[in-house]
């Protein structure tokens, strides 16, 4: 038996009770507490201490989370500490907080249905955090300066009416919120461009491509490829200073009188296309002169027995040849140089450029070996016939053939019926032969056909197709093209968001068997990401035509993932080897010129609120994202 003073339960006696006196001085309270504590049994004291300890443990995560939120900005960036070369961009003190819907969802994996459900849930629960974000903005920041120089006050987003009622839900206020968001996102693209440009400028100036990790460069043609590819992007993003320094280089250093072999297709879409579009945007004849120079130097490629051009030209010697191992050219390459050469003829009033590329289209239009308008991947430069027949893909080696059918038709004022017929037939061919749905979630995808055998393989390159389909529908082609565009857009986005880094691999395989647990599989050899543009390109078109905000949200998440996994701290971005390993995505040490020429340009245009910034009623983009004018009807 314990003596009565030692109880195994906690009893609380209120001191002073019944005494009639009330003393609330600090000292009295302290002494009183201490007395009470000493009156407790050892067991009671231990129990209280254990309880306090348990409460402390239980509240620890919430407290630390809050503290982290106050100090870190973005906790996700921490994982990058194990990946020393590619560093995340530090969240700057003066940068408005990222929308939480983006941050929180980025680690969620799962099938699209689940993703959508998660998205809805997040959207519902995000309001508070977004409010917090705008509160913190009120305390410390001045506003966001758009590239046109206007100051957009982000406080407008949560402004209250005079009587204290919050206007956040009103359509007018929602519009303001969206435009604030898009201004912030455009700033982020400009920031990304500047960072990429810094790397190029510091370590690869005047050379073809930056190697950001080794702080050096690689040459392909030795023509300053990245600089030329990026010219019109700088103009569109409003980066005047960077544009001027690049222009100075073009004026002083760029010469095509060089004994080098260049690839006809690549130099047409990147160099000729880039110079022509920069001429149109700036009106500066420097770029037109350079365009004429490279255009005329590429013409020897068409001197072949069939008039189907060779793949390579020596622009110094004026000689051309096929690759060493074959006399074939790639179908996409010989049919995706037309927009540029046609425009060169229109500007110079010299018909030979247009004539050469029109001849290619005329021949391909008539060729045997197509399947419902789908073309094989190779064409012989001696006899002008398709080779390696029986294999059909919308990916590598065929992709931009389909894109240029539609775009030439648009460029020429929708008059060239053969181009339209070939395009419409090809889209039917895709629907009938290459379109399937994955299991378990029914993602629509475009596979490949090899001698009658279907393969559920899809290149990231195919993700140009949603944008092209949408562009066709916008120009009066069947409305079901837009439906298909939307379905494929979802698939291309899932190719990013289902990967551990949130970046798409180069190639995916879709599951089609009943009972599959995941829709998308990636083979070991296909796990690389080259900073390609096709998905953000299509997001741009889909947003322009539908104004559905989700496409911008998707683009924003992709940009954040590029920043997280491919940004190199000393400047530039790098291709990576493994999109499935967020701890070590394995950098490849190369920044492709199309990251500046296309990827960042399309992201910026996706976030632009101005549909006249490269109006799709006035311009058609070549396959390297260089806008060329739609010809006036006269
Ligand atoms: C670019 O050079 C062009 O977009 C081309 O049509 C396909 N490959 C790259 C980008 O992925």
C-alpha cells in the first residue's frame, strides 16, 4: 500500500480554493507551480514528462516543415545536393513564390486518372498556401517587371474591396491573377535563357554547341549554330542586349566561305530558317544577306540524278554527297526544307530555290510505297524511289514530312491542294494504322508499323503532332483533328510527369495488355532527354487555340523540371542520360542549339498573354521554331 500522499493518478488541487484570498503575482504563481510539482509522486512526474515528450515528437514534423518553408523556399531542391554538377537554381529572395500546385504535385507519380484526381485535390487544398504566398509577397516585394517594361503589381491578385470583402473569386480578379502568374512564368523563361546564354557566352562563344560541364564546346559545322538558332528567340523574349552582342558577331565573324561539310536539312532549318525569321522580325538586311549566302551555298545538294537532294554539302567547295555508307537520303530531311527555300525565293525573286524544293514534293507526292498516305523513312538519290519500305513511323526520319505538308499549305495561302490532300490522307493513315490506346489508363498514342507488325513504340519527336493537328483544325481542317490533338497532348505530358525527374525520355513503349500496371515503359537505352521542344511546342499551340490554362500549368512544370535536373550552375543546361533517376540523372555535357532556338521560345510564347506576339494568322513556324510569314494573298 502506498501512503495517501503518493497517488498513481494525477489529481489537481487548486491552491487557494476556499481560502477566500486571490494572489496572482508572478512570484506566487511560480512558487505555487513548483510546490504542486513537488507534491506529485515520482510516477506522476514521470508520466507528465513522458506525455510532454510524446507531444513534442508528434508536433516535430509540422514545426520543422514550417521552419523549412520559412527558410528554404523549395524543399524539393534539396535532393540535388547529391548531384554536384547540375545544380538547382536557388530560389531568389526577390522572386515571387512558386505556385504551390506546381511544387506539391511534382513528386506525385501514377496513372493519369490518379494524377487528375490528385490535381483536383491539390487545387482544392492549395488556396491557403497560395494566400500565404501572396501575403509574403506583400511584405517584402515590389512587383514583377515584364519584358515590355510594365510593372505588374502582384498584390492586385489578393486585393480586397473597400468593405473588406475579398474579390479573389470574381472573374476580373481571376484574370488579374492569371496574368500575374503568366508574367512571373515569362520572367522565369527569360531567366533560363540568360542562364543558358551565359554558359554559351563564357565557354562556347561563336562555336556550335556548349558543353556546359567541361566548360567547353563542340563543333558540328563550325558556324556558330547555337548563336544563330537563338537570334529570333532573343528578339521575341525582349533580350535586346544579348541580341545586340549576337548581331555584332554575325556582322563581324559569321562567314559561310568555309571548307566544311554541312547537313542540308539541319543547316536549312537552323541557319537559313533562323536568319530569315530574324530578318523578318527586325527588318535588318544583314540577316537577309547572310540567308542568301547560305541558301545559295546549299544548292549543290540538289545536283543528283533524281533531283532528290543529297544529305551533305560542302559549302566552301560547292560539292555535295550522300553519307558514306548509302546513296539514300532521309525522307523527313528532303521534305522539311521547303518553307525556308520557298521564302528565300519570294524574298530574292530568284525562283531556283523554290523550284528545287517543289520538285522534291512533286516526286514524293506521286511515289509508290506509301500506306494510306504514310511514307517510308528513306529515299534513294539515284532513282528517286523509297527504300526500306514497309516501316512507318511519325517519329525520327519521317516526322516533319507531315508537319511541312500542312505548313507549306498554310504558308502559301491554302491554295496548294496536293499538299492538303497528302496531309489529310496521312492523318487518316495515322488513325487507321498507328493509333492505339494503352493499358490500364487508355492513353492514346501513335505507335509504329514494321511490315504489318504493330509496335507500341513512340518517340518524343512524335509530340510535335498534337500541335500540328491543332494548327490544322484552327485553319479549317476537321474538328476531330483537334480532339485527337488534345488526347495526344495528354499522352505527351504523361511521358514527362510519370518519370521520376518529370522529364520525358527519348522513346517510350506503351503497354497494351490487359492487366498491365503502368501505361508507359522505358527501355534502358531510351532514358535520355536532349532538352527537346516537341511537347512544349504542342502545348503552345493547344493553349493558343483553346485558352485552357492547364496547358500552361503543364509547361510550367516542365520548365521547373528542366531547371531542377538539367541546369548547370556555371551556366547552360545539359542533356541527361537518365530521366528515371532523380538522384543522378547523369549529365551528357551538351546543350543542343534547339534548347535556345525552340524549347525556351515555345515556353515563352506559351506563357505570353498576347496572341499577336507571333500571330498564327501571320506566321508559320518552321520545324526549328523560326517564324516565317504566311504569304499575302496577292
Ligand atoms: C529540331 O532540330 C527540329 O525540331 C527537328 O524537326 C526535330 N529535331 C530537333 C528537335 O528535337
